[in-house]
C-alpha cells in the first residue's frame, strides 16, 4: 500500500455552449454547482503497474500510459515501450520506432490480473482502448486491430496512410471510433471497420461524435456547428451564447452521452442536452481551469481534472498543474465527489512533469486515478 500526498436522437436543434455572463435560456438560471470538500477516504484498491512490467520514464519524459474501464468495470492499463534507445527530439508520431504495446486487464475490486497481452509495433504511439461490449481496439498508426475480450484477434486492417493514434476518439456507446490522417478525419464502425462519416480539419475542428451525429467548431469563424454523419455542417446562433469558438482552451466539446454535451473553456463549463435544457453551468475561481475529461458509458456521470495556474508569466516560468478531480452527476445536476491530485511541470519547481489519468466505470460508481504507474480506485457516492 502507499500513501497519497494530500494538498489541494437528434432533436430539431442543438443549443450550446461556452457560457457568457448571461443566462443561456430565457427565464432559466442554473445555480452554480458546489464542489464538495476533497475526500480523504482511502482507496478501495491500490495497484502498482510496475509489477506487471511497466517501467516509468525518466524525469521530464512523456510516458505512454493509458487508463480505461471496460464495460464490465474491469480496468485496462496499457503502455508502449521502445525495444532500443532513441532520441526523443527526433521522434514524430509517425516516426518508426521498434516497440511493444503492453496491456493488462485487472479486476477493479481485487486487483487480480484477468489477462494480459503484448504486441510488437513499429510505433511508440500505438494504443489500445475498450470498444463495443467487451472488445478492444488497437491503433498501431499504420494498422487497426479488433480484439475479443481475451485479446484474440477478431479483425485487422492495414491502413493506406498513417494515422495519429493518440488523437483517436470513441463514441459514448463505444460503437464508433475516429482516425485522423493529416487533415482528413474518419469515423468508423468498431466491428466492421466500415466508414460512417468523414470531414476535413480545414472545415471543422474540435469535433466529437456519437453514433449518429457530429459537433465541432466550423471554419472560418469557428462557429459551433452540427451535422448528421453524412450531411453538411450547419451553424447554430443562439442568443446569449459565445458563438465564435476560436479556442477551446484545453477541452473541446465532448459528448457525455448520446444526447448530452459538455464543453469547457478555461474555467467555464456548460452541459446541455440536444433539447436545449441546460443541466450544469460552472464557473471556477480565477487561476483554475478544466483540463482532461472522463466519461462513463452509462452516461450519467463524468469527471474533469481541474488545473491551477502557478508561477509567474513575467519571469517566464508558469504552468497549469493538475490540482484535483471533480465528478459530476447529471441526475443530481451537481458535483458529487472531489479528490486532490498532485501535478507537476518542467517549468515549476521541482521541475518534474506530472500528469494524472482518470477513468470512470461504466455505471459511474468507481473512479480510477493513474499517477506515475500507480492506480488508486475510489468508491463514489451511490446514485440517488
């Protein structure tokens, strides 16, 4: 065991997002959700990925660890390792580096290994993610592979052009996934690998999707826009909404479920349904921002890592450091759980990069936090 450092259907139209200072729907205001005090409860389980073969990278080096829950609430932890030394300064996402992808599926209640796998790869950016009911999808830059729940290959396909695996997204129900080749983007079916939609980054950016529609920011003015899978983009101008979305900061629009979307811009975050109902309206204190998001396939809960700006821009040493995790419940329309995490940056003493990964179980009752190869699993409050 280890101790943790405690410190800080498409409805007719889609109205969204990024909050201005006025109410988003006439006559409707939403109280600011109150973040509960940071929990001090002990984790249900502590898992050290190093005992399964993970080796942390040196100080300041980017690691390739990933964390996710399967549909049956097991934990998938995965990483890539190079087969030989190489110069990180000369590596791009599509630069061949003889490597291996490693993945372990663990029981989230006991920590016992369910099964594991290792696959040779030509790229360090190779990834694996849960898809469908109990399948897994490997993206290996020039190849994609569908696996069964015991890691047996079900389908594989060589790609005509290299893709950026670290930017691969998966729909809320995990029936579709996206791949990007340069400026071209494609949504594919996870079982058949058949294309379902495509778009160009010259037309829209910050795109997220369900199995039926896409949302993004359309050029040239970065207006919020929406489309069916095989239709044209169309914009939405809604009174009281920040419409020109040139920058989303750290997080673009993300579907929490098939009919609900969350978008965070700096310290502002909104959650709306496709029927224009505003479920959450959050404004963080100064210096705090929303960073990475985790959703649950059950669609009722999601979580953000919130960062705090520290340092001095005047002295040219400043950064946003991971500060805490907040879990939101859509039924309660509130934050239900807060957990302090430790962040670090190469620009802030002690000058060590430190980023956390988070994941929510499919039913939203478990939160996993991955920190430097160490996984803590926490029990969340029961749904009301």
